[in-house]
C-alpha cells in the first residue's frame, strides 16, 4: 500500500509538471503573434467580474474528476488522468480564445504558468522529493496513543515542511504500524484530514493556495496570526474524535493487541531515522521561499510579455538544486 501511494504521488507530480511545461510552451506560441495583447493581459489581467458562471464548468469538471473517477473508474483514471486534465484545460482555453482573442488568452495562460503554477509545481516537487528521502524505521505498534501522536506531529509538521512533505515522511511508518490491524482504513482517512490538509493552514509552505497568496504579496505569517486558533480548534476536535474511535476499534482487535512488537517490518534498532541530511535540504527550501518574499532587488525579465522577477527566479533555482 505504501509503495503504491509513493509511486502514485510521484507519477502524478511528474505528469503535472509535464503538462504545465507543455501548457507554458503552448501559451508562448499563442502569445507570440500578438505580443502587445499578451503583455496587456499579463499587466492588467481579465476582469473576472465580467465572466459568467458558465466559465467555471471546466474547473468544476476537473475537481469532480479528481474526486470521483479514482473510485468510479480507477483503471481508466490511473492510465489517462493526464488526458482528462488536458481535456478540461482545453475546455476553458479554446472557447476563451475564440471569444476573447488568442493573444489575450495566451498572455493570461502564460502569466499563470510562469508566475504561479510552475513555481507551485517546483515547490511541491522539491518537498515531495526531499521528504521522500526521509524514512522513519522501526517496529511501531499501531496503538491509539501512537496513532494519535503521529497524527498530531504530522499536523504540526505540515505547516513547516508542507502537507506533501509531512505526508511523505509519516505515511509509511503509519501504514506499517497498522498493517496487521483488523480495522485500519479510518487511520488513513484522518491522516488525510489532518496531515494532508488542515495541518498546512498556517504558512505558505503548508498549502498550495497559501503559497500562491504569498506570491501575490500576502505576508508569510499572515495565516499563522489570523488562523491559529481556528486551526487548533478544528485539529483538536478531529484528534479527540480519532482517539476515541481508534480506541474503540483497537479494543475489538484482540489478535493485533496480542502481537507485540509488530512483526513487520523487522528492523534493528526498534526505532530510527534515515536520510537526516534531507532535513537540512528542507531548511534550504524554507530559506528559498523566505528569500523570495523578503529580497526585492528590483530586477525583472520579460518572457512573452510576462514579468519574471529575479527573486522568484532565484527561489525556483534554489528549490530545483536542493
């Protein structure tokens, strides 16, 4: 299960990056015949208030596809999710280009790719790759106290190394600790709630929308200051609910409780941490993100009418090198 989770996430990131680069290249070709229109789109943007609700259909479609198709058509989705994403993207871009103009649409797509989406993919890829090299080893026994502790630690880590990073570090020991339990699906469900979502609410590193807000000028600690109490409240409720649910199911699993220590995996010492050098690399990623928000040299480059600032370019290079 853990191997499939890791391989699936890696394939998804690689596919996302490929389609992002393809989209950026296509947008550049679209923008080149009408550079002035593209530059105007990048500088001023399109008035979103002028768009009707029909333009949201492709975005609703991709969200529903992500939510439903892995369950309704898993074989098709895992082999063709990239084509599905491309379809919904084109479902917006092509009609928009026909009604608003190729140059204006190309400028908007290129601006979104260069200024927002590619930096987001680079950050996600860096966190995924670096965190994937950190391995918690040991004969962990999936008791309610241990499971709740892992979820609580992961919730805190999610705002420090991102929901992707925290999930990569902790999902494998959590799966190993509970692999012999009769009831273990709820453990992963609460892990997704807490570590992969709610825990990333306090910094731009934690959650992609917050990172995009940081790119737009929102302060790094704005969500920490304004959402700390709400995050603690929601996370606290879920942790308490999880503990009592897990304790109830744990009490019904006499066979698992009798097997101490957990027979899989058989490692020595009973608890350890491999890939500690990657922790330093995570700090490099944090430093790169902070650099882009605090260093303003006033130097920018123009690509197809889109302004790319030096500090953002430096951040992306640091993350790729790390």
